[in-house]
C-alpha cells in the first residue's frame, strides 16, 4: 500500500505504521482494552489520508505552474 502510493519516503511511513502497530499490541496487552486495534486502525487511516492530501496538494501546486 505504501509503495503503491506516491510517497517521497515510503520507508519512513512503513516505520511509522510499524511503530503504531507495535504500540497498539503492547497497549492491548498491558491494559486489556479490546478497542485498541480499532483505535490504531483509525490512526493508520488518518496517516494514509494525510499522505493522500499531501499528494493532492503537491499536484495542485505543480498544476499551478502549467
């Protein structure tokens, strides 16, 4: 998913998502909260949406110069 989208640093995004997953697993284990996976998914969706928005903004900026 990360490499399929146009992202300047896909390795960094992969690391960020891995950290999110690891944190969610540890939090679920320590707190026994069942909704941690759902919350982590929402955060991951926010990260992806921000990346898409950044891509759209860059495309609009480039189109302004055409």
